[in-house]
């Protein structure tokens, strides 16, 4: 049981490290947690519900945007919709900047393509962990099995068949790197949600230069 749980934890971390934007994409959808927090904050008038999604240095900017939105959103339905959307964009943009990620606009609800993310959220909402653990266990077993079988199918190649040998080596290297990434994900300290302030500043400066 312990080994199975270990694999599950490894897979979860691996998604973060190798998912190429999986987590960040989750934060810029209209049904993602950041926009959901923004909706709740606007409906209740409580800015603290969104401040947790930004760094302390950005609190005043978010508070100002929040107050401006509250001041105009009740004028008429069209103004409310535009004001709310502007606040969603502002919050998500600043949240992603805090992660050192580029803001590429809000994505429609339901556009999350990585099934692990909504499954993780669903586990929290329903307070049921077992379905998520089963999903992750099956996913990692399938991935490792595919990699392993790919190597084993090519292992007994003819020593005089260089092309077959290279095919074996290619699959072997891919298999080893796959396992290595899992091991490193499990044994190395993961970076916090918000990167080092210096790194974030450098990333944001570079982003601004590209968008001018």
C-alpha cells in the first residue's frame, strides 16, 4: 500500500514538472479556481477571497481593481458583465505574473484539457480521495507499462542489425528518462507556488519586452 501511495504522489508531482503549463492553464479558465474566487469576492464584497491568489506586493493593485469593479458593476447588466470580466482578467494576469508565467487571455469554461486537474479539484469538492487515487494509480501504471513494454519488445535485436539496435536504444533511453523524472520528482524539493522574487521579476521584465 505504501509503495502504491508513493507512486501516486510521484505522478502528481510529475504532472507539475513535466506538464508544460498544466497547472497554470488551470488558473486561466473561466471555471478555474481564480475566476471562481473572483466571482465569490464580488458577490460578497470581500476582497480577501482573491488576495490569497496574488503575492503580498500585488495586494494594493488588486484591492484598487476590486473597488473600481464594485463601484460600477451595479449600473446596468452590460456594465456589470464588462466590469466583472475586466476584474477576472486583472486578477488572473497578476496571479500568473506571480508564477512567472505569461498571460494569454481567459480561456472558456470547460477548456481544461488535462483530466488530472479537474479530478484533483473534484476530490476536494466532494471530500473523496479514493477516486482520485485510483485515477492516478491507473495512469502511472499505464505510462510505466507502455515504456517498459516498448523496450522489452526490442531487447532481443540482431547484433548485426544496426537499425534495430538504434530503435532499441531510442526506446531504452526514453524509458530510463521517464523513470528518472519520476524519481527526481519524488526526491527533490519542489519549488513553491510563487517562484523566487528575483526570478519572477526577470521573467516579467522579459515578458514586457516581448509584448511591447
